[in-house]
DNA sequence: GCGGATGGCACAATCGATTGTGCACGATAG
DNA sequence: CTATCGTGCACAATCGATTGTGCCATCCGC
């Protein structure tokens, strides 16, 4: 098919025979350490030329086996099909490549069994490091990794058996809540004259911290908070939709401020809001914990919190770079606040770096 | 650290010594072919028990080297951080796992050099198949794959040197355009009494086919189409925003129907639309080629086309399963049409299967 | 002309698993 | 008592690359 090119993949032995040298010479040339091994420059050139014309590529299975290094770094995420995690994949790849590691990202569908299975397979391919992002059971993953001496870091959901880097959900929720309150207008109805929180799962670490941040901010401004102001109804859009519909019915209108705990929940909320007249919407200030480009072009203003993916993974790689796996702390990274100014479209108040999103 | 467990990773040789058998026996047991190799059941049990307590996992570098099989199947995509491609990753993983292959998904950032580099690295890890999704230069990728005898399929963007599976962009655009026209109301102004197309890049295969579909549908209903009705202004939101703003200014209002050629472009369009009074929006019917969950909760109705990711990759895997790499055809897969019915929220007319999106 | 210092490379072991082949032993048949 | 057969396993080669070690030639100095 190709002219001048062997049908089978060529090995260093093929090249050695063609060049009339030994395989170890070929290996030295292709690894760039031929000077240390005192190979003549003419020989090196000849071997390199042959490698090019025969399209030689090293067999990383063989080389990894011998060197007991694979060059692979793995990351597990719950799913690809999600703004937050797909953005994690994108940043992870870049940071891995900068370090000359080859990134492997696999999803585990929030299935604890698949999580462990996937990690075992990654280990069998001899990944050198693992980033455990959003695992349902990080400590079980840690146990497997420890048994195989694979260094790893938890990201997004913390564990107790490895260093963890998570979003500062408490701070983010607190800031968002304060901003919502300060931008909202008082309501004559006492039931409606307070902020509400909707969405998420109360046993989930992230949701719990956000609820705490919300509650503390509300207490700071209103002197107290009632349980009925928080409804961790789940993440699904339908659940959030009916949660807000109930709230609206019970209170005879929208509250002065509404904290929606994910973009998926926001989808449901917006579905309900579309059934209301525009002036009702104007009475409420909306915030969403998580970011979506489309959410910023909805017909009403929306405050958003964007998780700092750069920051989370940057810190994870810092831990890997410095091999500081032993202090099993939980490091918190502040998210970004995206608050449209009163006037128009401009946004943000934060010192955290932003990163461009196509 | 662990009690009862060696510090180093254990090999079949370690297990062999512990069990008092040979490494080949251990290998046979762990591969499940110990019956064919006439290993006593008692021996097999003993080896399996040892493998469990010592948390043995096979070294796939070694096993792959020997068997010259890696168990890996690769896919390259332009980026993760995008609804369409992240959904491709998700489906790809599932289809690969169903076939007991281990999926490797890597992004190439639409950079031709990185594309080739990435493919070469995947090959050096000895992937057995490659799905080339959205490559800027599929034929160069094909050349590398052919030189290394790696079977591959193009998806989304067609090439000439391998079987390609692409969206039926012509059909989708045609159907969307016809639906837009049929649901739109005539305008008194002749300039505004026709549909317009905005977004995309005319040299891009997908955009070109969509423009053809649009043009043919418009011709079918109006007897002709003018060049000014199509503006492939690029994908960026800003470009689409100003393109529609120009159109609005030139025509003295919105056209009766507007075809937006991507969700990113739609973001820009919506930004402009927010500056218009609601009754102006009511005069125009909007369609978007590509799907986004938030786009369906905008304040105005929107017809959408969702690419059939299941269908695209299902067909790609069918080609791999049946090893029919030789007919270098371009196979087209019809997208899904998501058309809200006049009344409310229900959607869709299509026989293509839908798949749930969390 | 001899010893030592390079220069230039080949040899062979090794990484961990797989797999074709063959040996030893006991049971059975004749 | 011996030939045959089946059972149960061990041996050794192999995949492709890496790397410690050592050999041979040449050259230089004296």
C-alpha cells in the first residue's frame, strides 16, 4: 500500500538490521542519549533517517514495561456530558501535557462498582498518578491505590485517605446569598420577604456546605433562618420545577430571592418561571450555584457562581508535582462570582483568575 | 501500611513462589483457561485466593506486549468542553465497554499538529482502533493510521481515506428550514418576508451542507433564494450577534424566520434579541442547528436540531465490529428534530431513537 | 613498540506475562 | 510386568525496548 514502507510495524530490531547496527544502538539514538553512549554522529543520523522513512514509533508497552513507567496519568470523573466535568477534562489534559504526561480521562457514572473497576483497570495499565474527581466513595478508591502504590489526589469531593482539593462551597454560597439579599427588594408579605434555597441532595458534601453558607448569610442579614427556607429536593430539573411551584403556591408568589443549587435544577426552575407573568419575575432576585453560558442570556438577571476548575486542578497538580501526598488535608478553592452589574452585562467581582471558554 | 500485603506490586512470579507452582500455572489460572491447561481445581483455587489477598492485578503493559493486543480503543475529538463532543465521549465509552475495550478519549483543540501528534502517541500505546471525530485533517490522520495498520473510522467530519459517518446536515437543515417557514407568519416588508441563515464557516463541510439544505428548502417554498439570505459569519457568539444586528438594521426589523447555525452562535443572537421589545420577537420564528437544554427554556419558542450521537457512534462501531473498513463511503445519519408543538412543551417528530440526558 | 586512554559499539539480562511443548507420574489395559 | 494413556504441571521462548557492562580498535605519548 505504502511504497517504501514495510507492511508490519517496524521495531528497533528491524531498524538495527537495516542500519547494520545493534538494537541497543538504535534505542540509544531514538532516545536521544546516544552521545552519552558514545555513538558516532554519522551512525545516529543514519538511524534517524531510517526511523523516519519507516515511520517507526516506539512501542510504549515494551518501553513502559522495561522502564516501569507508563507516562500515563489518569482522572476519573462521574460523567463527560456536563459543563463542569467536561471543563475539568479540558484543563486536566492541558496540565498533563505541559508535564509531558499522557492524560487518560474516564467516566464512572456515579456507580461505586464501576468506579472501583475503572480504577483497577487504570492501575493495570500502570498509570503513574490518579486524580479522583467527584468519586462517590473516594476512600475505597484510595484503598485500591494505596495497595498498588499509586499516588493520587481527590478533587471536588473530599476523602479522608488522600489529600483533597474541593471548591469552597461554603464561601461561594455565602457570597452568593449575601449578594442576592443585597440586590433584592423587600416584600410586603412576610412569607415572601426572605431568600429560599432549592436543589441538591442534603447528604452530598457539596450541597451541605452550600446550605451552611446560605443559612449563615441569611442569619447575618435577617437574624435567623427557618428549615422551610431550604429545600434540597434533588438535582433533577423536574424536582426543582415542582419544588419552586410548591413554594410559589404556599407563599402566594415568588420570594424576594431564590438560590438555585445547580444549572440542572435551574432548567426546571426556568420552566416554571415561564408560566408566570414578567412582573412577578421582576420581584425576585435569582442566583444559581454553577455556571452556564446560556443562563446568562435568560430574560431575567441571574447571579452565578462558577467553580474554579483551573484552580482546583492547578492545586491538584501542585500536590502531584511536589509529591506532597502525605498531608491529608482538605484544600478549599474559592469559586468565581459572576454578578451582572445593575446597569447591564458586565460581570464579576473576584480576584480568582478567569479562563476563557469558547 | 496494609497488613498482610506486600509493599511492592505483586507479579505472577511472586504468586507462583507463594503457591509453590510455576508462573505459567498462575497465568493460566488468572486467565481462566486453566481447565484447558489441565490445572487441578485445588491448585486453581489456591492461586486465586492468593491473588485476591495480595491484590494482584495483571500488568497490561506486559500482557499487551506478549499478546500484541492492548485492549485499547481511542477517539480524538476537538474539545471536551462542548455539548456535542462531551456527549460523544459519554456514548463512546459505553459502546467501547460493552465490547470489553478500554476507551481512550483525547482532545486535539482543532490544532492539526496536535492532532497528528496525539494520534502518533495513541498508536505508540498500541490502540487497536481509532475513531477520528471532528478532525481538521482526517486524511493526514488516515495516512498515519495506515502506515501503522490501525483500523479507523471518521465521524462528524468526512475524509476520503477511511469510511466516514457524518450527520445528515443537508436533510436536517432542510427539515428545519421547512418547519421554520411553515410556522412563520408572512411579513408586509418584502425584505423581511423571507428566512435568513446565520453562523458557521462556509468552507466547513458541515456548514456547507446545511447551507445547501437551507437554500433548497427556501427555493422550494419561495421559488428562489438570494445570497444575502445566508451569512456564514463564523461560529463565535460575537460574530453572530453583530450579524443579526446588521440584518435587523438593514431590513428594518427581524425576518419572518431565522436559522441559527450552532448553539454558540445562538448565544450571541439571544444577546441581541434581549435588546428588542417582545412583540418584535413574536414576529419571527427561530431555529437552531444544534441542541442545548437551556435553549429550550428561552423566552421565545425555538426549533432545534439535535445531532444523533448514538446513531453516529453506533454506526462507527458497526463498521469496526464488522471490520468493513474498505468501502470508503460517507454514511449519513439523520439528526433529531426537536420542534415544540404549537400548544406547549412537548416535542419531537422523528423515528430516530432518543437518548436520555441527565 | 608498548601502555593507556579513549571512541564506538555489541552483548545479554531484564521488565511481566503468555503459550507451545514436553516431562514425570500414576493408573489402566493387555 | 510392560506399554499406553491421561493428568498435572514446569520449562523456555517470546513480545520490544532499555541499560549495565565489556570488548575491540585506534590513536597518542614516550
